[in-house]
């Protein structure tokens, strides 16, 4: 071996060993010890002596909490930080937030549950409790045990808890409510439309093609992309038109009523909006973001949207043109024989459950129990979530943080219906979206679209 | 000694071969397993054996065949356009131009963008309210909506594909042009041939094997179209722009029918295998492989 090559070999060896040493040191420094923590309490009493008492050693368990990434996970992160700061030592339960990408979330948690992996203790299963129930821990016996659950679930809107029941058993807890509302320009429309006829009339009035003096280009925005969430949006109009939406236990009836006059009317309204260019022509590819953008740009007067949009629309920085002009109203409907107007809004609830394969179910439930308290959910709301809890909604702090709450309470209380938690919920809405968007775009007639949707859905539900 | 030396080479490639086999064979066998069962999220641990039912369901599904036809049509349109444009750009840049390297680098930029990001960018670019393209078109008096119906959506998807993948064809053709021998050109010039005749009788025949290869590659790649339709149109309006991969994705991940999705994938595999076999035979004829 030459002098040069010996030097090279020694240099490489030194680099390798040095790298190992640095890596080992970094690993040792990063490691967080998880076991016994002695807790010392120091109390100063009246006498000038200090009593020191050491509370017994407690093993700490880490509960891995999965959540829906986005504003919801931003909110829960702060709630869990508070738990870790003030409650972890005393309870011996530490929480760790685990997030997957928004697009891949459902696929990822499904894989984990199917594999029977204990990787997650608490899973944010969205609203797929019907599909995933066999992989989730039923919670009834936990809620019934007062030593584990000294609180109450009565604070939640009843539909919210029902949404997480399968065969009468509770499998999860709701954390966020999504409901449909009519969003409109309150500066242009002093009284929001109450009936479908008024909706159609106003939509035409605020379309430049039919009214050259209209301040907006389009009267209504159809979220027209072939997307199951857009089918849910249309379903609110269907229900308000007197049709049968997909509610728990009524799935078969909803399919059979798809060819009813009410369903045809609801779909025809949307098809006419597209054909007559009352909705932007490109709205055939619109989903949540594009519909908001069109309204924020001041180019449209009304649309049906998820309540989650309200915060963004009423934000001065994000919606400089319309932030102070956003009105919320129930979905316009038909007039009933008693003179009242039928308003119905699709609502669904996001929530979490305990993984049946978890090795820390009791600890996970203790954390879950805390998350059902008013304090935790008030924090969740203030940081960006939207829990379906009456006590939270009526708090002045909550109404100050989220100004839309007073407007949403009556919609949630009086008009909201819970979406089905059928195991094939995604399939149902995907099939519906496919066929009704064909009708909106004029590819097929309203009758043919609804008939085709009905035939395909019958095979799914048989 | 020679025998053991001969055997040792198989042992040496085993560490890379075994993982490769595991990563390809195992999913393939599992796909066949899924395809002969009724298997969903709920029945994942106790699936029902259904034999060829899933394959029959795919074979009689109108939407599946529509998606196969649509994808084939899409691939058949974008591929020749990209080949022609790529070749044209390669010829134009195959000369001494000031700043040629910078131009080529900029032209290759779309290849560095992930297809899903490209789809989001194009959806914004063509948005009638916030998009740059409609704004410019309106400025010159043209009012066009890029997603209003099937035809517009289809053209927009094609434009997106061309913008992103023409640089791929360009760089292959450019490399081919750079590697061509000089002697035939010198001889042609001496004989008095003009540029058109040189291109037709020298450049094109010499580049033909390379262009055929890149055509097959582009066609097969275009056939896997997913990101653009998923993000820009959702497969709509209706299901008019649903490609075969989007169809399979829907069946597997949205409807949760793993068995049917596996059967669909295998069906597509056989269709692709037939197309690839035909392509390989053509390539063989022109002596590429």
C-alpha cells in the first residue's frame, strides 16, 4: 500500500467512525425517556417550615392521537399541548399527535385498521364509522362507567352522537360539524330567498346576461365537479325541495325516491343554472376552493356551501372585496301546505374513535373523556375547530371567536339532518355525483341521470 | 473450478434480485388473489371466493370500456402532437444559437414539475376569474371557457399534457440529432440537396428508430393518465373524462371494492401487454431491439 492510499484509507475510516459517533450522540440527545417520573410537591404552610412530600412514581403512557390535517389538527394540537402541560404528569397519560397528508388520510388509517396495527390509539375516522366499526372499540361500556366517564354526552347535538352509532352502539365522538348554508351577498340581497322560486328569480336577476345592470356576473355558483362532496351539497337542495336525502336508516327510500318529482325539480334547477349561464360555465369543474374564489372575487351573488367557508369569507385579509357583505341563510325550499317553508341542510360530523387493536384503550378513553368536556371543546373551537356542542356554542367567548355561530344555531337545531353512516356512504355519493354532474353539464337529461343513478345505487344497496 | 465460478454469479445477484422479486411478484400474486374474491374493507379478513365474477363484472361494465377508449383516444392524440412538436423544437435548436443552453434548460423545466402540481397550476391558469390565460384572451377580445363542457375540458387536458411532456420528446430527439453522423449530410450538400430533401431522406430515416421508441414510451405513459383528470375535472363532466386509472382508483379507494379494482387492474395489464407486444414487434422490425 502506498503512502497516499494509506492516508486515504485512514481518512475514510476516521470519517466513518466520526459519523457514527455524531449520529449516536444525536440519537442519545434526542431520546425522550418515557418511564418513571418522581413528582415532588413543595407546600409552604403558615409555620416557617417547608413540607416536602414526594408523590409515588407513576408510569407514563403515550397515547398516539391521529387527526384530520388542516385547521382541525392545528386546533387539536393546542388542546393536546395543554393536556400534556397540565394533565399528563398527574394522569400518567401523554398525548402525541400523528398526522398523515390530507389526501392520503383515509387510505392510511384504513390500512392501519385493516392490518390490526396498534400504531394509533385514537384514529380520526372522519365519518366512516359505519364502514370501519369492526376495527373500532365500542365505547358504551366506557361511557357507562362513572369512574372512567364522570361527564355527560347530553351537551352534543343529538344528531352528532347518532352519527357515530352503529347498530345502537357508540363507536366514536364527534369533533366537528359541517352543515350546508346558503351564502349570499347581503349588501345586494336584503332578504335572502326563502323558497326555490325566489332563489331562481334572484339568481337570474343577478346574472349580467339577463340583467345588464347586475353588479355581479352570475347569480349562483354551482359546485359542479364530479365529486362526492358536491353531491352532498346538491342533496340539501333535494331535501329542501321535498325529496328524500340519505339519512341513517332511510337509504333505500332515498334511492327509490330519486326519480320523484322533487328530485327532478332539484336537479333541473341546477341543470338550468348551468345551461342558462346563471352559474359560471367553468363551474362544471368547481369544488370548494373555486366556488369560494368566485364569490370572494365579487363575481357571484349566492351559492350553497359548507359552513367552513364562512370564516374565510368574513376575513378582511382573505376576502377584501366581500368580507363585510357575507350573509348566511337556510337553504331555500318549498312551501308546505301549512304555509311554512321546508328548509333542510345536510350535516355530517367528523370525529374520532379508539382503535380496537390499541394497547392503551383505557388511557386513550381517559384522554377522549377530557376531549368531550366543555373546556377542551371551547379551546378547540377558539383554535379553529367546530365542535357540535350546545354549551360551547352558547358561550359568549365562542360567539366572539366565531361570529357565525348565532346564525348557525337555528340551522343546526331546526333544519339539519344527519348524513347516512351507511358503510357504502362514499360509494353512494360518488355514484350520485357521477350521474347528476352529467345532467348539470347537459350530457344527459335530468330524468335519465336520476334513473341511471337509481339503478346503480340499487345494486350497491341490495 | 469453472462450475463453482459459474454458480457464484447467481449468488452475487441474489441480494438485489430477491427484494425485486418480492416487490413485483408478491403484489402480482396478491392482485390475483384479490381479483377472485369479493373483498372490501368490511370483508377484508373473511373474503368470499367468487371465481371469475369480478372479471365478468369488469367485462360487462360500460364505464370501464368507455374509460379504456377515452384513454386510448387521449394517448393517440397527444403522442403524435408531442412527437411532432418535440422534433421541430429539436431541429430548431440543433444549430449554433446564442443562449442555446439557457433556452434548453428553461424548456426542460416542466419535466421537473410533479404532474399533480402541474394540474393545479393549469387549473388556476385557466380559471375564468383568476387565471392569466383567460385574462389575456379577454384583453384581445376572445371569450373562452376552458372547462365548460367535455370538448373544452378535453382540449385543456391535452394542452396540459403537451406543455409538460413535449420537452421529454424534445430532449430525446435533440440528443438523437446531436449523435447523427455528419458524412451523409456533407455528401448530400455536395450533391446539391436542399434542406427539405435532407430532412426527408436523411434526418428522418436516421431518427426513425428513436422516434418510434419515444412514441411507444409516450403512448404508454399517456395511457397512465391520472393526476390531470383527478385534479382538473374529477373525471367529469359526468364521467366523460374518466381515464382507466381513475376508474380503477374510484373502484378501489372510493368504493372500497378491492376485488373489482384488482380485476380491473389485471384487465388493463393484459390490454397494455397486447399493445406493448405489438409495439415491440414494430420496433423489432426496424431493428431497434
